[in-house]
C-alpha cells in the first residue's frame, strides 16, 4: 500500500496500491523502465521502499528479510546450475529449505513439464526450450506459495514462448501458487492472467481482468497500450436521443454517451469498425479510400484514408467479408456508437498521453 521507491532523482514507483489474492495469477505489464523489476524487488524484500507498507497474508513484512518472507523470486535470465543434473537443479530449492521430500517434489514438477525422463541429464545436453522449462520447474518447486517471475519467457523464440505461457499457467494452478509475472508482452499478459497491472513510469494505470482492460480501458494510455486502437480528436457539438455528437475533422459522429466535457478523444478498436464498399448515407458512416489491405492470421486489415482527413484501421474476420475490397476502392466506415470510447482530451496533448514514459 502506498509504495514509493526512488533512485536519486528517478521515482521508480509512485504510491503503488496493489492487492493480490491467494491463488491469483497476476501479470505486471509495462515497457522497459516502467518499474516492474523494482516492484518485484520490493515484494521480495531485496529492496526496501522509501514509503508504504507491504503485507503478506495480512502480516506487515517491511522489516522482514527476504529469506523469511517465503517468496520465490526468479530474476530475469536466471540460469540452471551447469554442474548439477536436471533433478538436482529442480530439487535445489526444496533441499535448501530442508524439505525431506525434495526429490519427490522435484519429480512431480518435472512431470508437469513433461521432462521427468530427462531427470539425470545435465543442462548442456538439453535444448534451450527444455532448459527453460526446467528453469520454470525449479521456480515452481521451491515450496513457496508466492512466486515472482521477472520476464520468464522473454529469452525464448515466439513459438516456444506461446507454448510455455500455458504451461506456466497450468503449473501454477496445479500447485496452487500465487504468481506475480512481469512482462512487457501484452499478448502474454492477456493470455495467462487473472488480472493485469498496467504499469507506466512507476504508476499503476489500471489493475483489472484482461477482459476489462481490453473492453474498458480506463484511460487513453491503457487503450493504446493493450491491443490496437483508432484515436480521433474531437469537439462535442450537440446531442441527440442516444448521447452527444462529436465533430471530427468536419464530420459528425454520434457517440452514444452523454458527455460533460467539450474537448474529447474518441477511440474505437479496428475490429469494431464496419466497412462496406461504396458510399453510405450519414449516421456514423464516414467515407474514405482504401490505402492498403493486408491479411494477418485469418483477419483482413484495411487502412482507410477517410474523407475528413483522418485515417482508420479496420479489422475484419476474413471469411465473414461478403465482398472483396481492394486498394483504391471508395468505402464507407461505420462507427458503432456503442463501441466508441470517449476520453477527455488530455491536457498534455494526445501524443504525450500515449507515450510509454
Ligand atoms: N539500482 C538502481 N539505481 C538507479 N536507478 C535504478 C535502479 N534500478 C532501477 N532504476 C531505475 O528505475 C526505473 C525502473 O527500473 P526497473 O524497475 O528496472 O524497470 P523495468 O523492470 O520495468 O524495466 C528505471 O528508470 C531505472 O533506470
Ligand atoms: Mg526489468
């Protein structure tokens, strides 16, 4: 609660309030320098906060040293001991804690990652992917109920990274662990978490379920940071039955909300925009010309130059497209009032509001 940490003039964490329940899988999502590692250091006790209180299971632990917090902390790029076999590596944590059954625990966790047959191999005899699996197994086997993982998958190639995401999640569930997993990869955060902490320059921008973060981003930064988003600066010019009307580049868009502000930014995800060939009437349709089309894993992406001097990125599930739309076609883009998010125009300007630091 209220955690602040400074390194000379840099404030790495500012008034962080975060409550994590037992058994939750929480990811901390932020770009480089956001304060993710510092946060793990403070939870684990490696670093002391300048102010604020840390509780574990209801107990104030500010003055409890790391080794008495019963937390496993795995730093970024941690490696296996090269001179120990796989099983010795995995049993290392439970062993130093004096757990009699270290060997059995280690075997069980190795089974979870499907590598029990390699128990007697040395790390150098295994592929990079297997080594990483074993490193994760070692983290899981320590016997601590709270596990802190600093970018555990960032050193892996794309396919393995995706595979191990689900394994991590599954292991945590089977062993009933509480996990704080730091990452800069939003897809990773979206796919494994019960909850995501979006951290930016030492400040929590949102702490919520992946669904809420995607569907109801609390501010412009979060809406841009997670998933893709179209942004338009606008001015409220009137109202109708369903809400207010916002002018964007000379075109009126009905936003489906009553607003009490004048200068706004409206945003809408590419998959929530409609697109048809040709010209449609008014009522939240804006015409434009298709600048490029690209196919990406089952989806079509259209970049449209709208006639109000704005651009739109439109995403459609390709089999659902009834007609072919090609470059240079004139199209109409539909802004569904229910899908439009509206934010107050940021005092610091739109560009600054979207910057990661
Ligand atoms: N030991 C340190 N001394 C000085 N500055 C630090 C130290 N550790 C981290 N910082 C600064 O604190 C900020 C947050 O760092 P860090 O927690 O490592 O971010 P992340 O893990 O999100 O990349 C950065 O600006 C970083 O330069
Ligand atoms: Mg870090």
